[in-house]
C-alpha cells in the first residue's frame, strides 16, 4: 500500500515479525505443478536456501529477515496484501515464519520458482480475490487473515488491527468499509472484533444496501452492526 501511511499498517507489519501457531487454511484451488518437475523443485529449494535462517542447528525455516529480503526482491512492502496471500497459499502456521515443507508445497502449488514468477502469481491472485469477494475462496482468505493476525491466546483482534486489516483484504471501493472505520473511530468502547463479528461484516457488506433500505433490525447480525447502522443514520452518512 504505497498510497497509505505506513504507520497505520504497523499491526500488519508485525504479522511477519513474530511467531504464532495457526491452523492451515483452505485456499483458492491449488494450481497443478507445472512441467519441468525436478528442475523447478531445485529452483524452489534454491530460493528457500537464499531466504532461510542461517543459524547453525536451527530449524529449517524462513524467518522475518528472510521474508523482508523476499519482499525487497519482489518490491513489496511487508504490509502488502500479497504477502498475506502468500502466507495463506503456503498454509503458514506461524506468524513471521515459513517452514521448509510449507515453502516447498506452496511454491509448487503456485507454480513459482523465482521472486519474479512468485510476484506475478501473487499479482494474479490478488486481482482474482479482489474481483470475487462474495466467493467461497475469498471467504476462506478473509477468515484466514483474521486467524493469522491474532496473537497467541487471543480470541479477538484489537480494533487498530481490524481497521488496518479491513482496508488491506477488501478492495478500497468495497461498500460499508469506510463508514465502519469511521464508526469504530467514534466508538472507543469497541476495543476489538471476535471472529463472528469479523465474518458477519463480510456477509453484511454484500447483503445490506448502502442506504440500509433492506436492513432488518430484527435480523441475526451481531449487535455491533446494529449500532453501526444506527450511527450512520444518526450522522447522515
């Protein structure tokens, strides 16, 4: 996000600077391995060796320093959504780390064997996801982004992380996002989102009209979304 203040994205930068156990996500249908079998696998592992941690006797993994080097090679900020897409496609289980097996399986599935081909593939996936935010694949990515962003032992995301994540995983034109962030800024009593609130907002954003003409106050939405609608109507936004 070159267009956004980097300081606002710090909660997302931290995703690749700390360790966290997470379940592997489902993803956009994996691509079949391309031709060139052994040659491509060798190139994938050469990439791994370039970015992996070099500590003798340490685990075989790419850590925060290697991820930042990879970002530099792909000309990405560490807060770019494409890095989150990469973590999702690799099935990353720890914040800030890609294991050898995750890297090998994920890169073969992505059909990428260099920073250039990986960057191109992530660009394509980013466009695909942004164009199908109502699809099951996007919902899986959206859910992964919440779970991957939580710190150890947390069931909810802090509100600053929620705001940064919303403008990262959803297209800038996605309805309700901008007004929801204004509502959160104006409601300091809301300190975070649980997973139900996070997933419900995606459904709400597709189902409820911008003018709330089809909003059912007796529906099964989390009460936070009822408060959001009330706020928008009161403020005339």
